[in-house]
C-alpha cells in the first residue's frame, strides 16, 4: 500500500538547523553591539541582516514541516534558506570591506580554529522543545570566543565561516531531497496511487503476481485484463474475465 504522508518535522536534529540558530543569535548580537545611528542611521542594515538570519533558520523549519505533503515545497524552502544566508554572507563581507580588511584566509590559524569547532549530535526524548533549546544554547557557547568578541572584525569573520559551513550543509540537503523526490514522487502522484489502490481494493482486485500491489481492470484488443497499479514501474498482469474466456 502506498504511504501517503512522509515523515516530517525532524529539523531539530539537523546540523544545518543548529548552525543556522547560532548564526541568528550571533547576528542579533552583532547588530545590537556594532550598528548605531552613525553607521546605520535609518536602521535598514539592522533589519536586513536580522531578517536574513531569521529567514535562514525559519525556512529550514518550514521546509521540514511541509515535507510531509510536498517535497517540492521542502526543496524550495531549503533553497530560500540557502539564498538568505548567502545574502547575510554578503553583509558581513561588506562590513569588513568598509573597515578596509579582507576576510581571514581559510588556511589562517584564526579561520582554522573556528572551523575546527563542531556541534554535537542530539536525540530528543520527553520534551523536544526544551531539550532542543538546551542543546542549541550549549552549541552556541562553543563559538562564544568569536561571536561574543568586542572586535567586530572577529565576529564578522567567524560568522562568515559559520555561514559557509551551513550553506554547504543545505546544498547537500537539497541533493538528498531531490533524490527522494525522484524516487518517491510528489504528493499528487501519491494521492493518485492511493486512490487507484483504494478503488482496486473495493473491486476485490487480485494482487499483482510480481509486486503484490492491488491490480486494476484494463482493456486491450484482446479484452479486459488486470494490470498492476504500479505500472509503469511494474508490468505485472493477470487475465480478466473476457480475456480468460478466449
């Protein structure tokens, strides 16, 4: 029997979600600490950066929740999260350029130190919301020496590294989501398959001799016959009444 709804809502265990949360928390602090009426008189930079950080995290959540009914939507929202973090990366790069500094080289000791810090894997038991919050705060503390620095260039460089890592994770998620979609199809396809299977069952249809799925009555030049509801992936057939009489 075709399964209509896929599993969804597992975003709390994703490393990309953990990193996106650290990025959002770090961006809030960066904007509150370093942006002021002199360098951001209208507050637009504050709004744009915090909204981009929020979008990165929120679209991971929404994409995960929507995956039950739409793999296409899950992929679109993952792509939006990726694009939002790319926009935020541009803001941090511009900040360093305004100060006349290039970002850290990937091979530099500073960049290597941030890149060496990883997040813990996690499992939730009785209270996922509470346990997730405890986990996220603990992971954010690992990056505190950089994202809580009083030097804006250190914070900006560390955020660039975290964003780069998260974008890499999201690109991998998109590849996996695309493979899943190719294998399972979309929600409409599943709805059709479920309905076909239900109708076949109501007609007391036999099971396919090849894959055991319910079969559906079909017509050919030779008369009625039973065809597998999994066609074209499965080409199992059984003779129908008119075909059997010939």
